[in-house]
C-alpha cells in the first residue's frame, strides 16, 4: 500500500499527527497552569486583607494574588520622552541595527548590535480603587526581580543612520553598514492596575508588603486585573486546543485521501482484469 503512494503524502500525515501531539501537550500544560492560577487566593489592599493576615500564622500568606492601583510612595519617575507621563518602574532601551553583506546569498541582512538597557524604580504600593488617600496599601518590593511583562511601552522611535561618502565606502568594503538606531521607553505608570503573585507579610504598625515567596514559587507582576489575566491564559489554552484539532483533522484527511486513492486504484485494476 505504501509503495503506491507518494512519500510526501506520508510525510504530511506524520507531520500533522506529530504537530497535533505537540499542540495537545502545550494545551495540557497551559490548562494545568491556568488551574493552578485559579487556586491562588485573590485579595485587594483593604481591611479584609489586614484581618486575614492578623489571623494567619506569623502574619504571613505564603502565596496569594493582590490586585490594586499603582501609587508612588514618594516622587514618581517622569518619562524621558513623554510630557506629563509618570511611572514607578522605567526601562529605556537603545539598540543599533546594522546591514551585513552575506556573500553566500549575495544579499544584505539586518542584525541588532550594541544594545544598551537601563532600568530604574522608585518605591510604590498597591491601593484600592478610588483611594485618593490610602489608609491601607500593599508595598511592592523588588519589582525589577519579578517575572511578567508588566511595563507599558510609551515611546518608540527609530532614527536612520546618516554617514558620509568616505564612511559609507569603508563600511561597504568591510561588509557592514549602519542602518538605524532605535530607542524605546517602557513604564509601569502611576494609576495603572497591577496584579502581583507572591508572599504578603504584615509588618508592625499594620503595613503590608508583597515580596518574592520563600518557598521557591515565582514572584510575578502582571498588568491589568486578575480576571483579565486569567482570560488571557484561557485564550492561550483555547488556541492550543484549536491547533491540536486542526492538525489532527488535517492528518486524518490526508490519510483518508491516501487510503481512498489506493482503494480506488485497486478497484480500477480489478475491473480492468
């Protein structure tokens, strides 16, 4: 049966089923991650959290989610490029893009080099919505050590490189030439919603802090509210589920076509005989 079928047909069947298995494994991993996230208790910076901490051993919650609005504890960071834009965590990135000559393909290709990155942070806390003067807040410790893409890009600009004829000729001989310089700024903006996953501790005087868990679990800061975070994970899991089904249906369709072709050919030979 296999000798009468083009090898590309079997490659298509095998590739489809392999991809279906890979997508299914990724779906299961994302589903388990989502279920674990749903089990994490969610709190807001309010008196309820203070009461729970007071009743907990060592006045500590090992792993919880805290959702609130970002408020600078002192003077916030001003954006370097955007007027009247303030944040508590700032990252500025500058990188150069160069064109390099590939003698094999006889074409120019781009590469990034000389990337520099600087990060700054000022003390900040999470407060409840509508709290102009917050009597209850959760101080966020070491945000630069937390995982998660919680910064918002507020500035991105690319400047094309300008060079003289002599410099251009030298770079051309060397097989590379500057293309552009890109600069970007990302901020955790004051007033934005942030959800943190970590350990919460009640200090003396009623102050609370969110910090990296001591039991090895990940310290994570994510933009937006807790519900939006779970929705993003749910959509990701659904995507892998759909890809699993699509790859499986594709493989089954190709296999069905191969089988049908082989059977039809044998029936044709039987009738001609």
